[in-house]
């Protein structure tokens, strides 16, 4: 009888799992996975609503977590639009998994979307072989500072004062975590000791990770690389502009945190940063000005577009939830600019036959608009009404942003600063038939653009290949 009961129980549990999987399959509108196949984004419309208050159990089922895995709620908030956001920290065998968090978003108490990083981990033991004391010694040898802040009386007193805690100290306290090994390039998840090392000479703040079994340094993270710094830039299309970057060990770069959104402008040619030794990014103060000036336009454009959506529509970046705004300049595409909906980034070509570098403000706003569309209406890039609306909305938003941020520019013309040939703009929102696309552009270019008119919204396609992601 007992055996039959166990068999019945096992069958019941199996049916529940199958039923749950079917529910997720039927109710899931969109799923994105990382290279390891782990879910990092999903959007739902449940036939039977899943309540946010049951978020922990919901994620356990969705992510197929094992008994050794758990999630700890670390933050819950409700934004101005009434959307609830819950943030969970991944725990493995009772140990925090560094930089592994998962979020749930929804309205009226119902789960709508989830996103984040959840790692499948296989570490046999979470009992360290290297003591905290020995791991700290290895960290200090690695850093090699001449003097540390806990060795400076004034630094210690200042810390106590600003924290209001008489026991506060810069002396490092180790935390056992699971973190990635970046030093050997494997990015394997390993049990490690985590220390914040504060140096006085030279001044530095960094996190050091020490493998808790071997004692090897597996990662170091500078804590002063992302301090926002005001910069002055000489843009190609908008003159001298004020922008924000950050400071790091060898100078300044086009990265910042803007209203809790990470903004990065990178070089598509080498996937690296644009760097200057000082805060004046002009022709006389930046050695790479002649070849990289367009990075200033792209960065300033991203700032203005973010500010517009935040100020006018109270929208927190592209997805409404702080998605990083990443722009790649010098894309190999040449006469094009596009939104990459897979990697979530803007890409700008340097121009070729029809265009100058495609980094004008209206182009930046247009490509940003495709991202907005993806995370709202998700209109398909196909040659019918949805594609027409997608392109049309991006042009409308481009005009809105340009009028809001730079009213001296030609609001109703799209691409007037980048277009080489007559009529010296790509599209006109007042007189669409007068546009470069309408007359086919340069007749000598076999890849010229032609229009399709659908309900007064204009869609532009290439003669040989539809390219809805393109500008």
C-alpha cells in the first residue's frame, strides 16, 4: 500500500510539473535566452494571472531551480506608472552569487515581465580551504599599495563621521561569494573571498576576488571607474556641447550613469572605448578628434533622447526599466544606422555615397525609437502596416526629440544634416514626396531607396533586400 502511495504521489508531482510547463508555454508571449540557454527575459499574458506576491515561487518554476538554489528578495518598489518591481538575489547553497539578480515587473499585482541573470552552478563544496586572513593577505600582495586608508588616521576618522558609525573602518572584511573568474578568461563561477581594498597611496578603491580553494586572484573591479565627470565636446552637427563621461585609470571616456541608466558610446571597429586624457574633447585637446569626432554626436544624442523620454513621458530608458543605452560608432554598415533588437544597442555608420556619418540628433532619436517600439508595441519589421507604423513612429519621435532638444534645427526634415545629395534631406514630414527616398536618391547607386505609402505613414525599403532595422 505504501509503495502504491509513493507511486501515486510521484505521478501526481510529474503531472503538476507538466501542467506548469504547459501553462508557461501557453502564456509566454516572448522569451530571450543567453548563450547558455538560460532565460534572461520573458513576457507573459496569463490566462490565469500569476500574482507578484508569489514571485519567488514563480521564478523557481520558470527557471527550473534545484533545491540547492534559492532567491532572496532584496528590493521592491512601485514606480510613478504604478508598476511593481521586485529584485531577487540568487543564492547557491546559502552563498550569494555575485552580480546574479532576477527581477519581476507587473501591474495590479500581476506578473507581466521578468528579466535578469540566473546561473546554473555546480560547485561540490562551499566550505573554503583558504581562510579569510590568508585570502586578505593575498589581496594586499596583489594590490601592492604603499599605504592603505585604514592605516591613515584622518581617513578612518572621516569615514566614522560621514557614516555616523564609530565602529566604521576601511579595514577589509571578507565575504564569501560565488563569482566569475575573469583573470583566466574562463568566466567560470568559483567560490571566492570578496574584499573591498581602499588604498591611500596611490588613491584607489577596488574589489578583489580570491579563489577560496586555490588562493588565486580571479578578478579585480575598480570602484572609481564610473564617477560621472562633466565634459565639453565639439560635435560634428551641433557645435560645442556639454556632455557627461567618467574617469578611469588612464583618462576619460564616454560612459556615464544618467538617471540610473548606463550610457555608453563605444567604437564598433574595435569594441573599445573612446578615450581622452582631459575633459575637453575638442579639435585642439583631443588627439583622436579628426577620426572620432562623431562619437561626441552619438553620445550627446543618446543623452538628449534619454532626457526627452524621461522628462516628457516619464519613461526610464528604452524598455522603461533602465535598459543601458549603448551606441556603437564607426559601424561597418556605411550608409546606414540601425537599432539592434537582439543586442539592444544603436549602431551608426560613417556614411559612404549618400550620407555623411549618421550620428545627427534626429537619427539618434529615430533609432532609439525602434527600441521603444520593440519594448512596447513590438511592431514587426515586415513590408505591411506594422512595418510602416514602426518606421513612422520613429520619424515622429525623431521630430519631437529634435524640437525639444534643439528647436533651431529643421524639425520636420529627417536627415537634413547627413544627406549629401539633393534635396539634401532623407524624408520630409511635411512633403513626403519631395524626399530623397521618393526620387530614388542617387540614380547611380543600385541600392537606392524607394518609398511605399501606407495610410500616410511612409516605409522605406531597399530595392533588393528589405531592411526594416535600417534608418
